[in-house]
C-alpha cells in the first residue's frame, strides 16, 4: 500500500490567549490520496479552517507532523492553490490581471501565463469578462475568477475554504457542478472545507467529520455515489442515506439542540 499524498500525524494546534492556551486541533490523524476530493465537514468553531491553514503552512502547528508527498510542510508548497470564502479580488485590476496575480507573486512571466489565464476564464464562463473589473461582476462570477487565479499555475493540490458559503443557492449549485467537472477533468487533489452536508455529499469521494472544543476528527467515510452526479442525484435515496448519516453524527455531538 502506497503512502498517502497528504498525511496528518497527531497534529495539534494551540493558540495563546490572555486566559490561557486554546486547543484548536487535537490529535488529527488523516491520510489523503493523490487525486482525492475530500470534504472536511463540521459545525462552526470546530477547526476546519485552522486545519486548512495548517496544511497550507499559513499557520504553524504546535504538535505532530504534516507531510505532502512525503515532505514535511514548513512553508506554503509551490504546488498549492487556495480559494477562500471571500474572493479577495483587487478592484483596481481587471479580471484577467487578477488571475495573473498568482504569476506575479511567484516571480513568473505574466505574458507567458496570459494564454492559460484566458483559457481558465473561458472554462469558468468568464471569457467575455476578462477586461471587466471585479465591481462589475456578480458574487458568483467573482468567485469563479478567484478559482481561476488559484488554478493558474496548475497546482496539484487545491484547498478551498467554504468558497461558496456567501453565495445564493442557485449560484452555489452552478459552482458545485463546475467544480466537480473541473476535478474530474484534471484529477487534482482537492480539500474542501464546508458546513453544508448536502454540498459535502454531492462533491466528495470522502468526508471528514469534525467536532469542536477541541477540534478533532470523529469519523471519516467514503461516499460511494456515481461518478456522474447531476443535481437530481440529491433526491435519490442513497444520497439521503449519506446526509442522514452525517446528521446522526451531528446529533450525537449535540449540534442539533432540538433533536
């Protein structure tokens, strides 16, 4: 059996505070294979975003070890793309120039990446908006642009921290479809942070369920649904069984107070 592409070994994260240290993550053990789409699901405050920041080396861990491709994570990896909940586009730059920011930050030739940027914008339905400014776009279009920016240098690993959480339901559905299509076509490893049970079941091959106080993994399970997933699949009995399973975990944790 080959080693996982991403590996968390007894990872802990503690934040200092005036009232004493706060344990945000406790004894995180997890392996993610190359090419997997894994969703990390849990209630607010369970450490989902902290987990992603530690994986990206945006936050230092205080215990344990994280490796990507067998190498310890001590600084942001070169083969990494990140999409946050807020698109953080630069309003004074065109959509195309926002996508090309990734090349600039890495000291790469913008001109050499222009064709790739335009190709990505076309892939995500923004071909006719490359010379527009972010304030001229809808929320969904802005988030599409931020995904293009993350994919510009063709990273092997894509981290997404609740990227669709602020969008309306219809736009969220559209981007779920596009994201799953992109993942199937590229075979990238995706770690997707969400608090939506439906979104996690629809998108993922595996789901990691976390609890809070402190943040820890309570269950990891495979999602054995068809590779092709129209939105109508969400009405299927097998989809409902996975959703019910997660709700059962949350109920056992006391997340749903009225249950």
